[in-house]
C-alpha cells in the first residue's frame, strides 16, 4: 500500500487544471499513455482556479505535449526521446516525485530546438505562504528539496541551464477572488496537494485562515489574494555533431 507521501508524489501533473478554451491552441498530437500508470489520489479542486496560469503558457506550433491533460508523474514520462516540438505543464514539475528529474524528463521528450514551458509557485504570495505552512505539518525527508525550491529563480535557472542556452524566466502574479476567508481556505486546500494530504487538518486550516486574513488585499467587494509564480520558457540545446 502506498504511504501518504507516496500518494502525494505520484501522478501530480494534474494538480492544476483549467484552460482558456476561447484562445486558439496549437494542434495536439495523439498521446499513448500506459493505463497502468499511477494516478493522483486527492481531490482535483476547482478546475477554473488556475485557468489564467494555464492560458499564459506558450503553445508552439507542432507536435505538442500538454501534460496538464494527463495524470502522470513527470519524473518518469512514458514517451520516447525527442518525440515532441513543445512540452507544457502548469506547476507539474515542482510537485512531481523528483523536481529535478521531472525537468530532465521534459527536455528528454522534446526535440533539440524545441520548447519546454512550465510554471512554479514562488515563495511569496498566498500559495507560497500556504505551501510553506503545509511543510511545517508534513516535513519532507532530509535532503529532499521542497516544491517551492523551483519557485526561486536561482535554483530554477540552475536546472534549466543544464539543458538550454535560451532560458527566459518571467515573474507573474495571479489575483484570486473568494467570497470569504473560509471559502478561500476550502478551495485552496482542495486544489493544492500538500495542503490536502497534510496531517492535523483542523489545526492547519485554522492557521491557513489566519494567513489568508493577513494577506487579503484591501478594497471593497470579494476577498482578493495575490499569488506569485515564475513562468519558465527554455529551448532545448541543439545536438552538436
């Protein structure tokens, strides 16, 4: 039987779902997936919550692999080398079983000269604060980098520079609106795996409610919370003969 940690690390590429269906998208080639591949084991959450982030991912023309449509662990992709012209994921690498290996896998399955693009939550902002809070309740084993490690520009650039001479990192933010602090906590716990699986849920939710109240943007109307993330775009280094 999988441990709670094992359940967290398998099949996390659909942690974030939702697309802007009104925007034109590049053709997507059929993808064969092993039906025995591990699946994510916690709630999917509100499919529209991160839609603006998914919509901002570049969509190169050609054979495109959109990993947010699949339920796979990005650290072990079931595709042959250099199969795609572009590979995309919103937040998948940072929540895979091994973030660095996930980035290696994205570059492995894209052709030389192809594009890899994904996003990672930054430590600042409501999501970053809540992920740090979850880590205090459910610490990772010693030596295992936390998901937010890839939300720091210096760490992310270091891993991308291993594969690309053309790396662009963009700091972005997303304004999330909720009717109340309680609704914010409910939806964010549902949509963020580390919060959903952490122990001592009652205590964690009370602490999260305090964080949400602290970070609320001033103004009339719904509760507004700012979430910050990095958008990474990189072109796989050409093969030198």
